[in-house]
C-alpha cells in the first residue's frame, strides 16, 4: 500500500507542473492571497512554507535557492524584506486554506490560499472623511476667532 508517499502529480507532466507551481507561489507572495483548487493549494503550500522558512535567514545562499523558483526580483525582495520578518517568531504554519465550495463545471473544490499575517488594506468610508473634515474645521474656527 502506498500511503502518503511522494507528491500529487496534478495530472501534469513534470515540466508543466513545475511551471504552474512556480507561478502560483510567486502569485501567493505577490498578492498574499490566491483562489485555486484544493489539490493545487496543498502542493503550493508545501513549496511556499519552505521558501518562507529559508527567507527568515537572509543570506546569499538562501536568496539563490529561493530565486531558482521565484523569477520576479520584486517578489523575491518582498519575500525577504517584508514577508519573512513578519513570521520571524512563528515556527511554521505560515499559510491558511479557506474552503469556498465546489466549482460549477467540474465540481472541483475551490479554496483560498493566503498568508496568515496578510496585510489588509482598509477601505475608508466617505462618512469618516466627512467627520474628519468637520473636526478639522472646528479646530481651525476657534483659533481664527481668537486672532
């Protein structure tokens, strides 16, 4: 019996599988969140977590090892300068997989693969902007009356 030995071939030849994994790992580090199938996410997670562990120690050797798979220099720099320092105290488990459901045409399970400490850009509401503008005017008005 063959229990959990090796890896998931993802129904691809090795050259295509390597290319898909490299591009998806690059996308994970670039956008910090991607939507893909469960099988691909599990394979990409293995690769991404090993790269983050290497990037925690910034050395020429580690940069060259990771650069074999990440061809985009901007993403490589982001990994070593921004992403890896965020996980400096964490001993693994840098990514999470959130299940979304099944795809309509082939019923493949779709998931979101994201970094655990993902930076979330907050959207500012128009109301907040108006309130800040009112407060700024109120603080300016008393100062003008005194003068």
